[in-house]
């Protein structure tokens, strides 16, 4: 028995030696290199979106392409939205953002890192580097203008609930011009109560503005712009519907991304009336700080913000007026091109002569789709 145990042990030792020798002679398997974004695109996306990113024709697809079929070489379309929108469509498919069900979901096929790489490759198909990226398009506050050029229409209602009461209904139309410019037209329609309790209504002071993005850096999370505005005395001053003077304004703004989806925006400007007998020169400072929260990773977006507003007439003895504006912006449509914001403007100084205001706006990014489109997942 002892001799048998010795023979078995000897055979085991010999077998282990052979295995070790075989392992030593077999080279270690090399890890496969990660696929680039272009490689992933050619394997998973090219059949529908074509090698150049412009989209295959119907004769190749075998079906009619949807009307929202993207052209990734169109810089105006491919640069305007934050990556969050792109990543959601690739992860969940087109129907999750209210778009065509033909776009499949890749969340169970590709890793998060692979989807990130293919989205960055899609951005590279825009051959013009001057277009600021959509991740620098931070949430819009009520009074602090943002530096990103936009295609939006904003419907704003401002209510002063204390006597004398007022209601201002304002339509702000913003239109992007090329890579970095934007013009803006603001038309208010006011309802104003007099001290005696009578109401007047009519057109307020219309303003026209132009601004240009001077600097943007996606790695730094920074974007800056400057512009000019003229406000025309189209409102009836005697009835409290306008200021009664043409005002020229120059302004600049700087927006900065913060960690964990935070952001801060700064704006400062100078106003010069055409007639100093009616009003004097003034300067203002505006700051908005907030953070964006996403529901269930890809769902509804909430952006609580607070603005700090300062305004001062540049005359001897004038005191600066300061306000706080806490607010909450929330996305309504699944594509997030329709947003709602609500807040209150609270006077910090001169509270005896100034009243709080309740402010609400509905923002429609009309470049992304119709006001009643892309509201629900299919």
C-alpha cells in the first residue's frame, strides 16, 4: 500500500510538472484593445446612418426614413443639444425621447463607455470647430441671460400681487445666426392698475438685442458672450405701460460649469437713456447659480436655481437695489425641448417702495421640434 501511494504521488508530481511546462510554453493571452468610437459606429450604426453620417437613402434602407432622421454632419443640429440627450437616445432608443421607434436601444448591447465613445465620434462628424457644444447650454434663469446662442421662444408672465397690481405678459423670441451669434426680440403686453384702482392694458416697451459668443471651452466648462440691446418707448408712459424713453444697453456674460452638474452664470451691463431728463444712466449685475438633477438617470430634469440681482442708477446719492429670485425649472416634454420655470422675485433693499413679483415662464426650443411634438415616449 505504501508503495502504491508513492507511485501515485510521483505520477501527480510529474503531471503537474507537465502542465506547468505547457503553461510556460503558451504565451499569455493579450487583452483585446477597446473599440474606437468610429469602429463602434461602423459596426452598429452605419447601416442606417451611412458611412458619412448623413443617413442612408430610402433605396438602401428599404423603408421610408423618419422626418427627424439626423444628419450628423449638420453642425447646427449636432452641436446644440447636451450629450445627455444623445446618450439617452442611444441607451433607450428613439421612442424613449418621443422620436421614431426605428432607432433601436443599445443599452443592453454596448457598455456605457462604448456609447460615450460613439457619441463623441458623432460630434466629430461636424467639421466646423466654431460651434459651441450643447453641454455649455446651461438652464435659463429669469433675468440672467446665458451666453449660449439659442433658438427659443419664451412666454413669461410676471405678476405683482400687491396694490397697485400689475401683470406683464412677455414673448421673447431668440434666433441663432450661424455658429455663434443670436438676435432677440422681446414684446411685452402689460396690464397695470392705477392708485385709484383702474386698469390699463396695452403694449409695453419693445426691445431688440444682438449678442455674440466670444469664447467657449468644453474641457473647462466655460462660455462667454457680449452684446447690445435697444429698448423702444412703444408703451404708454402716462398709463404706466412703458418708460417713455429709448434706452441703449451694452452687456457681457460668463457661464461656468461646476462639479456634479452645477453651474453659475454672470451678467453685467450698462444702460444709457437717450433723454437724461427722463432717466439717468444705470448699471446692473446679475448672478444665477444652480444644479441639475435627472430623474431615473434619463428621465425628467429638475434645475433649482437662485438669482442675485443688483441695479444702481449712476447718479449722486442713488442706492443700489438688490433682489433674490429663487426658482425651479423642470422639463415637460420627453425630448426636454419644452421647459417650465417658476419663482418669486424678492426685494432685499428698498422694500418699502418695491413689491415682490411672482414669475413663471414656458420655454420652447423650437429648433428641436414643434410645441406639441416629442411630449411622450412611444
